[in-house]
C-alpha cells in the first residue's frame, strides 16, 4: 500500500486550468520520477500535497488518512517535505541558521546553537562533504545554495520527500553524491518524488516514473517490471512528438568581429578575459560551474561597475559599467535566474515584454500601446508561449513559458549580440527545443551573433561553432568545429592538458 496517494486533483489559477485530473502515488523506500513538460501540472500537484496551494477538488491520502495541509510547515511537521526549485534561503544568515530556521534546537529555555550546528554539519557531510555550515549563504555558489536547500528539507527527517529540479545547479560529482544519499534514504524507508528535466538522471536514480501532460496523469512505468526505455518515457512526455538532434554544421566566418573583448577583469572572479565574436557565430562558454562564466555574461551586459578592460561592438567602445548602453548597442542578456534577474514576476506578460523599450533614447511622446501589444502577441505566438492572454501575470506561467518571455522581450529590439546565460536551466525538453530552434533560426536568417553559456555540455556541442572553456576566471582552451565534443570540454574544464 502506498504511503501517499493523490487522486483526481483539480486546480485552476484565474481561469487557467493547471490540473484537470492529477493522480500521484509513492511507496516507502522507492524513488518515483515525476515527469512532464513545463506547465504539465507536476509542480502544482506537488505543492498542493505539501501545503503550498489548496486544491479545488480531489483527495490526498497519507498513511491511510485523508489530509489537507494549510501550509508547508504543517506538511513538514507531519513528515512531508519539499526541495523547491526556487530557493527559499536568506542570504544574510549562515547555512545552519537557514537549515533550522523556526525549528532551532533548545536547551531548556535557551537556544542550543552548538547542537544545531552539529546536526546541520552531519546532514551537510552526507551531501557536500567539506562545506562549512557556519558560512553565510551570500558567499555560496549556486551549487552550494542548492545543496543547502536540500539539507533544509532533510533536516525535518521526512517520510516523504519531494525534490523539484534539485540537480539543476549541481556539477556531476555533486549529483552523484546526492544520488548516493538518496539511495541511503530509500534504504531507510523514505519515499521520494524526484522531478528533473535531465532524462538520464531519472533513468539512473528512479525506480518508477509517473508522467503528467496537460494537467493530468498520462502514464506510469515500473522500471523493475517494464525495463528502462528512455524513448518510451520521452514519447509519453511529448505526446508522441520526437526531438531531433541534428549534427551541427560549422560555418566559415568573416574575420571582422562584431564584438571585441580585451583584458576584461573583475576582482578575483574574471582574469584578463580576451576574445572576439564574429557575425553570425554562436560562441560557447564552457567549464565547471563557478569558474566565472555567469559573471562574464553579466560583465558583458554592463552589470559590474568595478570591471576593468574594454568591450567594442562594431568597433565602437561601450561603457562596461552601464547596462543601458549595452542595450542601446544591441547587446542583450538572457539571464540564468529568470525570476531574480530577468522578469517582474508580479507584472503582466505585456509589461515584461515592453519595459526594456522604455529605456531607449528614441521614445515617442506617447507610448504606442496598440503597436506594442501586437508585437508582444506576435512574439508570444512565435515562441509558443502557453498563456491565457498577454495580460496574465508572469507568476501564473510555468518555468518554460517564463523563460520564453525572458527571451522574447528582446526580439523586437535591434539585436547585435544575444548573451544567453544558461537559458535552458530548469526548462523541459520541449520548451528547450522551442527556445533553441527559434534562436538558431535567427542566427541563420538574420546573422545574429550569440554568446552561450550552458552548464549542460550537450547544448554547447549541439549549437556552438566555437567554445571557450573557463577555469578560475580565465579562458584556458578554445575549441572549434569538430574539436567540440563533450569529452574535450570536460577534460579542459578540469584543466587537463
């Protein structure tokens, strides 16, 4: 008998149906993969079970009793915990304080910080050995923050653990450490629901999968009985559609660069970075996460006043300290953290699509709302954004559709260089394909130049004409054409000559 069963769950947000018939179950000691495209309903059903959302209809039975949790804390108190895709950490507090916030250990009337620190370190040593829980969260890299979020969920000693995209910010060795601990938890009887867009991870760690599409459960596969058939899983996710991976055709470029970067440095993070970008080229930035790639993309967009060095676009020097000048010269950033750096989450799609234009020099006296609405609707249609209409709030969209808006807001502007900072992070395979297909079509038809940082080497292999590998803030290798392979990128990422 399953420890948890959700049956016929329904949920709508402002008229948009998120779940029409959500069904989910999990067993103690098993790892269940919960899969589906962005907007399929998998995150919604998870949050309803954990107490983030209230359901409109249906039932949740936990340990033989029907339950409805009013909030996540009530869920955690009853043994159901969730690792959220959007981190819930406080930067000014230490790791251990975040882990036990609101549930601090006590010695009679006083807080027992020493015991809390010890318990937090024991959890952390299973996930990321060597990470000191006395460090402030603000000093952590994305992978360390993700591990802290996982440790926070585990500190409740849950009987049911939901993990929503827990590996998106992790390196391979960190993923394997997490998987090792997940297997240990399964042996101890913990039921886990694991959501990931990295299909190979699901095939490696899960005992079974449940697939959602368009707000309902469309199939289940028990790997022990039916085998691990990745093509069958993808077919269920995509509804019979196929994702084609075509071999990259490498082009010859005019030697004249559209962008020239010379000795770009930023504190200890970027060290004398120099390269050129050619017209119509897709230039990849690779390497292990935390080696300066994200900071390089932000520096190119003018986000760091302390940056030294020079950037030229079409032979014109631009101020590396002012994002607005880069935008005016057509250097446009699609950031990796869409909610923190790319969107106004409580505003409409329409607002998010037009606000970038409002900072341009040449603005009409009166904003041409009708024209801007038509442009926004056209872009959303071309990117297949699933929405009620362009007045819908960004918060009401799935992660993949939010990311499409981050890209789409730049498309009506004059583009010289598009900076893509891990644009497919946390995006399902269908939305990822839509995004890259549209961008590569612009590269082909409009000779757009692109700088792409991707934490997934497969994306660099599939789309880039040249790849620069970074290590400790510097470029340590340049791969071109047939040299661009996952093995080569990995070797240079570890600075293996």
